[in-house]
């Protein structure tokens, strides 16, 4: 009877240890997924900012060219 109880206790301890490992693995996976999501969002934000600044620069240059053309003598 005692041997059976010890075996069950040992099995329960192993299951608890396995659950702890599984929990740690899930936590690590969730963290990696969050890191990837954040990196993706930052990449998209950076790309959008670069495109916006490039567009502003192009419009500024186009306006400058237009002003030069308008200032040419007739």
C-alpha cells in the first residue's frame, strides 16, 4: 500500500514538473510572439514614416520647380 502511494506521489511530482516546464515554454513562446509582433509594428511604422517624409520632400521640390518656372520671364 505504501509502495503504491509512493509511486502515485512520484508520478504526481513528475506531472507537476512537466506542467511547470510546459508553462515556462508557453510563456517563452508568448514572449517571442509578442516580440515579433512589436518588431513588425515598428517596421511598418518606420516604413510609413520614411514614405511620408519622402513624399513631403517630393512635393516640396515640385513646388520649388513650379515657383522657378513661374518666375521665368515671359
